[in-house]
């Protein structure tokens, strides 16, 4: 089985996971080259994806680590699939997003400073003197400042986008249980127990409410009575469905463990 691994010198040569699909490897490398945007265009007019495809192809032909700029690509034949858990892959993805956000934020600060420096020698509020020998230089300075300000905004937006993506992944990691987690069975048992306790509490609150408001509920329609209780039927049904799915997952994982 052919595996692809991308190393980034800017990240202390930390690597991506071992990828078994060439397209995934190209996408992973292009995302790093484009700092989160594989479609970004480089100085030579080629996209980050085109650069990545060329590097991966060269690495496969040479048969040894291929270094281009700050990147190193290793293509090798593996006797089996890479052993990384889904949680580990998600954690690495969040970490990469954080790194990209920091890089974009630094570029935004640099562009913002460049925008300020472009017009630093022009007094605030100074109009362009049409026909004066300074007109051309003044216009160029203003245009340069506007370009850098636009770049700063673009980098800032991308930094926030990457940060938000990292926060989303981290929030998912906090509340999710993955099948290949070492303690997945224990986590599922604990979550089932908590959800069953919550359902019992909801049923008890409904019973107490019906007992305390018998006269009012008797005057309502069936639909009105259903909506009047603290926890309607749909809420209990949703929670019951979650419990059922967790029980099915638990049974599947326990069966896999015993086989």
C-alpha cells in the first residue's frame, strides 16, 4: 500500500497523517502551501493545488523524500494501513487550523502596518494636488495603502475563519464519543446512565405538574395538555431515541471487543 506523508519545516517538521490516497495527499499539501486555501495563486501564476500535484508526482518518481521550499514529501510502500484514531486526526486538524489562523493574523498585522507606512509621509487630510509634481507619487501612495488595507482585511477574515473552524472541531471533540476511543465503551455507558437519569427526572416533573394542575389540565384539549407540561412528548421521544442509539452502539462495540 502506498502512503504519502507531508512534512512542514515551518511547523518544526511536524507531519500530516499517513495518507493512502494520492488526491488526499495533494489536497493536504496544497492546503499547507496555500495556508488554508488550496486554490490560492502563487507568484508564478500556478495554484497551490498545481504545485502540490507536481511535488507529489516528483516524490513518487524519485522514490525518496522530495524537498521543495519548506516542504518535504515522503512516498513509501507500507505493509498495512496507518494506525491513527479519528480523534487524533481531528485534533491535528484543529491544531493546523490554529497554526493557519496565527499565520494569517501575522500577515494581517504586517499588511496593516504596510498600509500605514505607505501614506506615513503625507499629512492627514492632505488632498491630491492635481498638476503638481507630487500628484503621481501621492496617488501611488494612496493606492498602495488601499491595497495593503484590503490584504489586511482579507488575512484577518481568513484568520477568523480558521479560528472558528478550530473552535468548532474542539467543541465536537469535547462532546463526542468515537468508536476507536480507548474508553469509548465506558464513555457510552456513562452517557446512557446520565441520559436515563435525565429522562426519569423529566417524567417526574411532568407527573408533579399534572398532579398540581389537574383542574386546569382537565379543561384543556389533549393537545393543550401535552403542550402545558414542562416536557412535551417530543422532547422525551428525542431523548429516548438518543438513548436507543447509544445502546445500539454500545452493543456493537462490546461485540467487537469480545470477538
